[in-house]
C-alpha cells in the first residue's frame, strides 16, 4: 500500500482518477473481510447517497486487533503516558488490548447494548478510552465520543440527538494541574436525557462521586463478571461505526456519521502512507480521542496497521514546556503528529526546554488542525526535526474521515505552509462564488471535492437533509469543504482558512452562532455578534461584540458572568478572548449583521472597511471602532 517515490505517487494518483473502483478495491484487499464486496462504489452527490464496498462483511476490530495476534501479539499496541510524569506509563500489547476489548464488549452486552445502539463516551485520555471505543465497534454499537472539555448541556444535546442508551465515563480526568469532574458533569447532563439506562464509571482520579442506584455501575466491578470471549459482530460495510459531533455555521452541532468499511480502509491507507509508518515504529499523535484526529490517527488508523500508538493524558506545557519532548525521548517516538497551536505555544518558551532532550528517534513530523504559519513550520523543522525529518502538513476534516491533501513523507517535496498535493483518490477543485470550476494554477477559490472517497461522511445523524444542505447544495455535484484555498504555480494547495462562520481556535472548530446563542442566554445581553481574529498562539481567537443595555452595570462583572455562561452552555473551549460592549451592531437595512466589518475591527484594521452605505446606522461603526481602540 505504501508509495515510495514521487513518480509512483503520480502514477498511482492517475490510476485513482482514471479507475477509482479498481484502485480502491486494490487498497481494500489489504484488509480483513469476512466477505468481500459485490460492488466497490455507488454514489450520487445530489441526495447524497454514497456506498462503498456494498455487500461486504467485516468487523473493524478484527482488523485492528485479531489479525495482528498471530505474529504481533506481544507487540505494544498502546503506550500510555500519564499526565503526571512521576507516575508509570503503561504498555498494552495487542494480545492484552484484544482481551480487554473483548471483556469490555461483554460488559456492554451484559448491560443490554445491542448492535446499532448508540453509546456516549466521555472519558479522560486513558487506555480504557480506546478500549471503550473498540468494544463498541466489536459488538456493532455506534460510539459517540464527546471531548472532555464540553459542558453538561453540550453533552446532553449530543446524547439526546443520538438517543444514546449507555454512557461510559470516569470519576474524573487530570489535565495539567487541573482536575475535571467528569462524572459530576455527566450527572448534570443526564437530568435531561431519558434515553440513558446505564452509566459505566471508570475509576481514575479517585475523586468522590455519587452513584445512582440502578443506573450507575463501576467499570472495575463489571469486568469481573464477564469473560474475554467475544466473537466480533458481523457488520455490513455501510453499517454505522460512529457519530462525531462538530460545529458548523448554524447554532446546533452536527452528528457526522462514518461507516465501518470505507472509514477503515481510508484511515488505514492514509496512516500507512502519509507517515510512511514502518514496523516497530512508535507513533505519537498528540490530539485528544474526542476529536476526529484522535479517532483516525490514535485509534483506528494505527491499530489497523499493527502500529504502536501513544496515548498521552497530559498537555505539552505541564509540568513544564519540555513535557512533549520528554515523552518523545522516553518512548523513542519515531513519528510525531501535532498541531500548529501546540508548536506556537512551545515556541514561545524558546529553546531552553529542548536542552538535553534526545529527539534523535524522530523520523517524520506531522501537523494538523489549522493552517501552519511559516515561522512555526521552520521552528518545528529546525529545532524538532533537526532539518532532517519531512513535515507532513495534513489537511482534512471531521467529515472527510482521514487526511485528504498532504505530502507523503519522503515522497512529496514539501513547501512551508502548503498542504501540497491531494492523496490518491482525492479530486479537489477550486470554485468561484458562482460554482464554476477555476482551472489552471496560480488561482484561489473555495475548496470542493468532486468525487467520493471511502472515508467521507455518509450523513448527519437523524437529519439527512442537513447533510445535503450543508455539504452538497452550495455547489452542484460537489462536496463543499467550507475552506478557502489557493493553488500555486506548482499546483500545490494551501488552505487559507474557513470561508463560513466557523472559527478555528487552537484547531478546534467553533461556530460563531453557537457562541452567540450562549452569550445571548445571559440575562443582561440583548444581542451579540461573534467573529474570529488572528491570535498568536491559538491561530484564531474569539471576539464578541455584545449589546448590554444596562449602561450603569459593572462591565468587568458582566464580562465574567458572560464567560461563565459560555462555559456552562458550551464548555471552556468556546470562551471569548475579548468581549466588547457596544450600544449597537452594524446591520444592513434588512437586519443582517455585517460581520465583514466586525472582522476588520477585530483584526485592528479599520483603514478600509469597504462600503458601509448600506448600513442602517453607519454611526455605530465609529462608536465600535473608538471603543475597540481602548
Ligand atoms: C482534522 C481536523 C477541520 C478544519 C478544516 C480547516 C482546518 C485542518 C488543516 C486545516 C489548514 C491544515 N484544517 N487541517 N487548515 N491546514 N493542515 O482538524 O478536523 O476539527 O473537523 O477541522 O480545520 O479549516 O476545515 P476538524
């Protein structure tokens, strides 16, 4: 499956465009199927209706676990590095991981979980999180992992949208010097979630928790009651594997749906190729399993390829800014996959944290989540890769399931801040506002994909129309990514950022409408408008313009209150970096907020605000500019 030269890439790419079915069938042959497909692909982007490997039967956990046992049973599958460096790390071999997954799958069965049931997972970054995910897949339950930073309300919304039957959580989580009371958050969430019959609680932080009789049970008790024999459920290639919620332009997060066969093939293929993974190498992806990057490149991609994957519970700056490098040294990490925000944050500590740390095990570096600026790219290249490791700047999305546009390590010549070229099977196009394809090089436009790939989303859970409207209606017969992009003279792609109302804060997608809804829940707020602005570490920060009618109120207090409201409604990750109180917002006569103007003001660039004559009250703009300066 691995591509070894640029010439081979070009040849493979051409084949994947000329004969996509033949190409993907060849890739899929590298996986374990209980029964092969009748048809590789049927599709249309108008409904949309996309089916890969129709008629095929498989279980993804047999690909991630069972098939490695004979030859690699004792090979480390997971290396877990705890938050606290003085505590021991834990290594799970493929054999042990297989046993734990089967055992926990039996716990789920014993508690009434059946094929097709949805299970919400809200856990710290511990090996049991991967075990829980895989145990769901083992029995054909659909997992919906919710990142540990979301609030009770966000969790409740997600649980209700998917009608989850079971929740898997832990007493608490460690993150740097903080503790997050996961079970308490779940208790609050579940007040409004009638579908949940059972909550399975892992002991981790040993913080006291309350257990509801008949509903809450301990992980440790349950696994004693079952054995390790759990045959893998036979799944159809197009059966649901998981739901993962992500923000869009509207207020309500969407449940992106991925299915078993195509997702597996795509995550495995891209992992193996992009990172040039070699047997016995250690792969470290610093994302959280609560995001798509963790799903595809901590769990499914690496394990499907029999790799050793690191799960790191902590954060790069705890107990100090050398932590991530220490982890690389300690576990002799060969491939490090991280985010620009982490790189920028560590850069700001200078080179001292790198002193005396041995990074010589590193062979490949990767970046994901947001555009990487040239300065961060060079710092990463020179100080971490010692100018000797290719950097793969991987562009992709929750919806795409796996990496789409990226260099292939040791194959594609890289260029700082460019995601470079599409992987085999991916047909990107740039389109103008009217939906016309912009051909040739040295052009920019909105990034679309014009042909299906196995890892793409199939629907948004419970609302297929929304999937169609969001991704397939802006431009006819194309998947619209929501990103702007340029293609340079060499045909290389550079992602320039979202063109919709989504802000990318430290690589996390946050919808402006979501934040506005949360702010507006505060009793003192009449209306608000939220935009992104350039932030040195986070990439983008959140800037909120808020109309507060009570001019005599204490602004600092109201500000604090609003931050608390947002934390309660969405989670701390959505807290605005700046809140500016204003008496009005720039609106058109039809009542639309002109965000373009607010964006300029937030950027501090008011020299050219463009045409503001269509505004209902142009004077508010001057007032906002004046206030923003202070
Ligand atoms: C994997 C992931 C997707 C959005 C995407 C884009 C941005 C991701 C990027 C990148 C520039 C890269 N993005 N990778 N922008 N260069 N290498 O991050 O998924 O959380 O769904 O975010 O992130 O704007 O549309 P997700």
